[in-house]
DNA sequence: CGACCTATTGATACGTATCAACCCGAGTGG
DNA sequence: CCACTCGGGTTGATACGTATCAATAGGTCG
C-alpha cells in the first residue's frame, strides 16, 4: 500500500515535502536534513512508542496513520492526536515521551535522532519557524477538539469528526463543500470512540442515526458517502463563519 | 491589586521576565523588546478581544487572569485556555483571532504590534525558541485537558482542576505535594463549568461532595483549603507516575 | 432594606454508558 | 468445501451520571 522506500529516499520527491517540518527549507537545507534522516516503517496495529519511553528519535509521518493517546490505569483511553502524513512526532527539548503512539495503518516515518535535530533547529531557522507554525496549528486544532469534547452531543461529535477527516483528506487546493464526497475513515470505531470521548456503541448508534436521516451513507466499515457536505456541516454544530482552517 | 505600571516599565524588574516569551533573551535583546512594547490594562469582566477581531496586537499576561473561550451559537461555551501571568495571547502569522479573550480579574498585558513582533521573531531566535517551547507546553496541557474532558468524571474533573491551579500557583522552585495548601481560585463557578465541560450546578455539587468527604474545605467562594494534596491527587484520576509537568 | 448576583440544593429528565446478544466477513483447519 | 472461531461492528434493554428546571441561600451594593 505504501510507496516503497526507494521511491522517496530523496527529499525532493517526498510526498510531504511541502507540508512537513521541512516545508520552508531551501535546497541546501534539504541536503543537510537529507544527510541525517532515516526511514522506519511499522505495520498496522504496531506500537511505535509508549508513554515514558526515552525520546531519542523525532519523526514526521510520511505515509499512513498513527494515533497519539493518553490512558488512565482503569483502561479509560483518550486519543489526543491523529497523526496523518506530514504530522510530527516527538518534541525537541524533552527527554521522555508523554503519550502512547500507535500505528493504525502501515506507517512510514522519516526519523531524526533528537539531539542532532535540536542542533539543526538552531542552525536552520526555517525548520524552527515551520515547527512553531505547526505547533500553533495543532494547538488550534486541540482547542477546537476541547470544544467538541466538552460541549458537543454524540451526533455532533460524529459529524464534526467526519468533517475533520474530509478537510484533511481533500486536495489542499481543492474546494471541500457543496458536493458529494466519499470519506475514507482512517481509524476503527473503537479509535473513533476514544477520539470523541464516547463508547463504541454510541459511535455505532450515531452512524446508524445519521444514515437513517439521510445525512450519510455507509459503504463497509471504513467508508462514508456524504451526499451533501453542507448538511453534515450543519449537524456538526460548528459555526459557518469559522474562517478557513487550512 | 496590580502593581502600578511604573513599577514594571523596565523589563529587568518585570515579574514575568523569566517565564514569558522573553525568558531567554539577553540584555541587548531585552532592550530591543523594551523599545517596542507597551502596556495595556483591563478591568475584571472586560472583554479583551473577540473571535474574528483583527489580530493587530500580541501580548503577554503580566498580571491577572484572562480566559480564552470558544462558543457555539446556542450559547454553549467551552473555555479553551486559562491565561495566567507569563502566558501569551495571539499568534504570529495569523490575521484574525480565533477565540474570545476576557479579563476575569484586573489584567495587565505587555503588548507588541504583531507585524514588528513577527519581524523580531526572525531577528531574535531566542524569542522564537521560547515561543516554540511555550507552544509545545500549551499543546501538552491541551492534550491533558482533552483526556479530562473526554474521559473523566465530574468529581475527577474538579479535583484535576484544583491540582492544576495548585501547580501553577506554587513557587516554581517550591515543592507542591505532601502538605496542607490553600488554593485561590482565579475564576468563578461558571467559568470552571465552562472549563470542565460541566454545568455550574454540577460543579457546585462536586465541591460539596469533596467537602463532605473531607478532601477539601471551602473558605468563601474563591478559596479552597486542601488538607492533603496527595488525597486530592488520587481523586483527580491522574497517574502518579506522570512525570513533572513544570 | 431591597435588589441583584453568585452559589447551593432539590426534583426530575435525558443522553450516554453499561451489559448482553447477535451479526458478519475473514481466516483457519479438518 | 464447510464448520469453527475470532475480531469488529450493530442492536437492544437497562442503569447511571449529569443536565435541566426550579427554588433557596448568602453576600454585596445602592
């Protein structure tokens, strides 16, 4: 499913070249990054790292989907990040990982050892600028997610989640709204439940409810057809005047 | 209640000198910051800025408490940030504000016009480094908050909130746990409810419950005495092995 | 003193969790 | 080729936690 590594071992042909931490780098800087990067792949279901692990490596997601989650002892789990291609894993300046990272599909990472990467942050301001921009974007996303978790109903949560995936998936230059669209769900019902602060049963019931009301159609477990994205947006409880998210 | 502006108009005597965006600056850089900063004060209850406003100014909280919140049309509101001294308001590179910002106590801000501040970010890497560090800290805090909102019970939410305030309030060098402590609540029951994804009535009931169980004592509406912080920590549902947050 | 705001307490409703059964497609092995 | 099992998903009955609606209490200010 993933491109073989050989196809992307040169940064200039990398699929996340223009969205990841390296987005602003010029050719010279890219050469430097290229020199210290290495790829690592994980198969679906595999644990990439666990809370408390030493954080020796930071990485960008090149392909596939991973999750960031936080758990309490009694088993309750909250997904706190959905890592899609171009998203960054790990944090410069911190020695241990705060969250569990899991590959939900086959995943390929573009990795850097943390120490040299930190040194590089200082030398190449373009990387640091992009890191800051990405961190602030994630912060905004996290805050929207807090509104969802704290104040939205189960149905609104599901609709919001579908909109989120639709937005992240669609061509960055393309329009999103106003027409039929197929949404490929990157995660299972259980992961969705953990993302939305719900149980798997409630997630399932809300899918059924939205289907019966004609808002969505289901095509297998991992694919949703949305006849009218505007209707779905209304169900999500989000302001229409929210401004462009990407 | 606040120090008069004249007492802090020199950066070197500023109370947030070592925690705000300027924390890593040397004396020369401080002079440059000093040259373009200006103070602005708001009284308790005042709106500092609203969602959609042009973001011409960015600022650090010097004293007082402000909130960042997100609302949906029907009145549901979620607090997405609690801004205490040294916290930063606004985002370089973005032209409009995403959240409503309100002063909950009298607040003094150290302001910069956004454009010159952005230029300064490029010139003074120390500021950008610190901005990145602070953004990542906030991201971690937001993720912890997502766990709270999505998975914790009302009682755990209240206990977690009290622990959060205790941690932010205590002397940065001082120990927190193991002894009696008085926590001054910076916000009203309503704001707490909006922070925790609860109603004001539930917040009140949980306070009563924790009081009846001897976990806390109430001294007026804005002050909580905690006989044993360890007990409160247990009530919060957080792992004890969570590592130091600050 | 009365008006008002914030917080508390009470009665009840409602949404989601919980517990349990069932369905379905994919492997797997006889 | 079919029976079996297994994991993920759906559906149903019921329980429980928190929201909602309503009344009361306490403090502050005019």
